[in-house]
């Protein structure tokens, strides 16, 4: 997969995230799935926190500090009430800030840097996995939007 294809996938993720959260209130983000899982407030925060690894790979500044990233890492406790949540509009704004940084980092990345080894994988391998990971959660955001009583954003 080329660098341009990777850039396009992150653009698609940003579009899908944006339309899935458009018009949602903080209260909408707190709707709990009926059979377990996490509310949209946690899922959106998890996406932003996970983007920290992407920003690291691209040599870009983190959007959140380590404590906030850790709060929303895989396996962290769910957000069950407003006192434990983040303001939803601030999560969405931080997603947008992370997107700007991802775009800047990818624009600077060379094909050679994409093929650099980081542990057992290349930078490209890691970025592809992380892009898939966030696309998975952006799909969950679409379902959580529907649970909040909103129309499907991507028919």
C-alpha cells in the first residue's frame, strides 16, 4: 500500500468520524449499549487516545498527555456517568486536532521512512494496523449514534 493510499484511509476515517458524531450532544455520547460495551464518549476518547501511537510514529506532538491516553486505552474502565466522562465537544475537537497532525506527519513521511523497521514491523505495518483499529471503532460510533436515536449518518 502506498503512502497516498494510507493518507486517503485516514481522510476517510476523519470523514466517517465527523459524520457519525455530527449533531450529537454530550448526553447522546453517554447512552450505554444495552448488552455491555462502551458508550460513545469512551469510544471517541479511545480513538483520540489511540491516535497517540500514530502521532508518535509520525514524529508529531501528542494531543493528550499520557494520563489521559492511559485512561482510555484498551481494557480501561468504561465511562458510566457524566462525572467520569470528558465533554463530548472537546473530544471531537481533539480528534480534529489529531487529524491535522496526522496529515502533517504523513505529508512529511518519505517512502524510505515508511519502510523503516520498528521492532518486528515497519512503520507502514504499524500505521496500517492503527488505521484499521480506528476504522473499527469509528464503525462502532455509527452504531452508538443509532442507539442515541439519531439517523444513520452513512447509509
